[in-house]
C-alpha cells in the first residue's frame, strides 16, 4: 500500500468517515480519517496525503481555516471541501483558498470517486513526481491557526435548496475569474443580486459596480448613455459626457435586460468585448478601459439569434459562463426563510412578533409567479396591514388569500389526510407495532415516488429524499425493492 494514492477524510460525522474509508479502501486507496480540526491538521502535516475531503464545520474549528493551513504546508494535495451548508460565502472562501472542488452533502460516493480521479489526474500534470518536503511551502512545525476563531460572514443569499446551492457554486467559481457571465432567469428571481455577488467576491470589489437596465433606456439614447459623447456630437451636446462604461472602469458593468439592446449598440458592445476600448459618440479617439461585463436577460437569446434580433457572436461572447436562476416555485423550501428575512429587514418601530402558522401555510402553498420580488412585496404589504402585530392570512395580498391561486397540494389538506391515515391504524390489530405498520408503507411509497420522478436514478432519488445513496440502497433491500 506504500505506493497507493492516499486520502485523508476530515469530518465530524462517524458515518461519513466510515463510509469513505470503506469505499475508497476497497478501491485500493490508503485512507485515514480524522474528526477534529486539530487532528485533521496534525495527520495532514505528518502524512501529506494526495487528496483530502475536508468538512467546513468541525466541532473545534473552521474547516476553511484548515484549508488555508493545508495549502501553505503542502500545496500538492488536492483538497475537496464538503458541507451540508452550500452557502455562497463558504463556496467563495473555498475557491479563494484554492480548493480543488466543493461538494454538497448528502454525498454520493460514486460522484466523489470521479472527483478524486480528476484531482489525481490534475495533480499528476502539475507535479510529475511527488515533491519533497523542502518544496512544500511553509514548514510543518509552524503553529496552527487558532481553531476557535471563524471569520464573520456577511449576510448573503437566503436559500438552502439544491437549486440555489448549485447557483452558489457557480457564483463562487466564476467570481474569482474575469470571465463574462450571462445570468438567466424570470423577472424577480434576483439576477441583479447575482451580478452584485459576483462583483462583491471578485478582485474588482473595490471598484465600481454599475448596473444598467437596457430596457429602460430610450433607443435613441442607448449609445450615448453607455459610451458617452463629445461636445457637438449632436444637437444639445453642449459638453463632453462620459458613459456608463467609463464610470465602471476598474470595476463591473451589469447590463440587465441585455436582449433589449438595439442593433447599433450590440455592435459597439461586441467591439468593446473584442478590444477592451470604446469610442465616445462624435469622436474617433479610442479609450482603453478595464471593465468586466456581466449581463442578464429573461429572454431566450438563442431564439432571438435565430430570429435575427440578437447577434449570435455577441451572445457567445457574453455567455462564456451561464448562471440560470430557478423560479421560486421550484425551490419551495426557501420561501419561509426568505419571508422571515424580508420581515427582519422591515424593522418596524413596534416590531413584528412573527408570521402566524396559518399564514406561513399560505406562503408555502402559493405558486409565486412574480418570484422573490413578489414575495418581498407580499411581506411588505402584510406587515403594513398587520399594523405591527402578528401576520395572519387576512393580512396577506388577495392572491394568497384566494384558494384558486394555491397549489393543488395545498388545497388537498395534507395534514388532515395524514391524521386520517394514522387514525386508521388505531382500530386494527397491528403486527410489529403501530410505528412499523404506519411508517413502512409510507416510506415505500416515498421511495417509489422519488425513483419514478428521477427515472430510476438512485443517486438523484437519494438527493431528492435527503438520504445518502448507501442509505437508500439499504432501504431498497429492506423493502424488497432492489430487484
């Protein structure tokens, strides 16, 4: 085993350490596990593994602080950060700390194995032979950082759904680059917030962030607003004026609703992306600028290109990386955390106790065609009508009080159905106990539903159910569904 690739797992969960050790040992890896910040660092410095799986939250310290230490001690190791909390702050800190990848729990071991193979291949390219200790950066006897101190994270996106965790991963990975990004999503999903987050976590954060709503600019003023003009360029141009591009120099320009740009402005934008300079209207002087361009749209730009309304070459230049924001109806688990967040932001003089449970049911049952922006407006409306008291269903906007706008699942009164299901067992002799009799068929139905929804893909079904893939496999065997 001396020449076997080595893996260190640092996670405070027994089950994860056990599963990883068993899985990778069976595949010929040398595996060690640690469950603490200090133990993980000590084993890393003494052993110097090829690959590390590092949890963000450890009982005695911040895993991302351990990442910084590991990179300083032995940069050849590929560190894969893992966490059940795929927040934007955690992802961006991991990317800045040169983590090889960031995986969100529950972990799929087959997926983890693919990432390990990629990490080893990348390591082989960078380090043809295993480097000696002298070339590994800081010496191993340097004092470890204080494990009790974690950096304060500023408030960021609200959301823990799988769809939003994927968005966080995209933002974190693209923020540290200078690539152009096209942000896609329906109105109200938070496209400008994503653009701001990319800017805020980039090396340009000290520079200006200049948002421009292209759809709000009169067509005859688009070019002068974006690129500026010189005195005498047209009637009324009595003095030179700089455009939004020059205002954004050394920072980020965000072009919202970029699909609304007229053809002439599209040409000038493409020219800037090609040569990083502009010309003001009425001038032939070229002005070099250092501006990152982020763009957003709720239009189908490929279709707009096919119809000749948007330049395909401009589309490809803008869409080096694409981030698609899910509508709020596709992440219902984020509705209540968002509602509570907006309520805290209001901070009324007399304060609000809470949103009553009956009103919270209405919030989660609604389809939210206006997405996050509609939710924010609904909370503001309800807070005003409630007059400083607890928000009740009657305080919500009309659409949330009208049953015809609620999802079918909400109108079926799931709580009543569940209570009736439980009561049905009280009149029958129950073999093996009430818990087994009630839970087993329900668990079976849930698993079959998840498998049907994911086309039989066990990894996706496990994620949908919130289970580890190995746990799902064991349950399939227990329920006789593994045939």
